[in-house]
C-alpha cells in the first residue's frame, strides 16, 4: 500500500484531519522518487504489521497436557510431606511396602511420609511431625523388646482410626 493510500485510509478512519491529509499530500509531492519509494515501503510494512497484529489476536495455541508430568505427580506424592488424604487401608498397604523397602533404607523415609500423611488425614495437624518422626524410627524400633508398645499400638491407631467426619 502506498503512502498516499495509507494516509487516505487514516483520514477515512478519523485518525487524521483533512488539513493534515492535504499537508501530507503536498509534502509527498515535493519528495524525490527515492524518498517516495522508501516512504511507500514503510507504510506497506506498517500495514502488514497491523494486519498481523489483528489476526494474531484471534490465534489460540492449544498444547496437549503432558501425560508424563501427570504420572510424575502421582509418583512424587509418595515422597512429599503434604496434606494428601490417605485412608487406613492405604496407610496399611503403604506400610507393608515401606517395610519391604526398609531393607534398602528408602522405606524408612517413605514410612515416615506415610505416617505423617495419615496423621494429617486424621486431623492431628499439630502432632503430624511427631508421627513422621515415629514413622522414621518404627523400623529400627521393631528390633527392640518393646516393639509391641512402640510399633503395634501406633500402627493400629493410624490404621483403624476414622479420618472422615460422620456428619449426617
């Protein structure tokens, strides 16, 4: 689009006044051919940019959700001390798995996380950290003579306690 057409379009859109349009036409007519060509190219580039901006406002890029990140979140939740609700049976099954993994020492940590989460699920937010510490020490305490007191009773409490409110 030439410079003249561009300024006429600006006038039609009430961007510039009639006086400004006449003034620009007079100045354009006094330019040499090289300057006119440069000015025409500039107005053409501006028009193309404006058109691209107008069309880019309507473009929407849709990216599919990565299934790997969803799988990673599901796996990572076993290692994080957070407020995930776990039921008594989930606690029991994780404790069995953690006991087997305790031979590799990762189970000791996982048992701590599981005890912490179950305590939070039961509403023991203040003492959840203590339950996490107990979960870490549960495996070594299993080899002591007082294991029935230090391990069995706390496991039963975390396993059989009701963590949901029974509101009717």
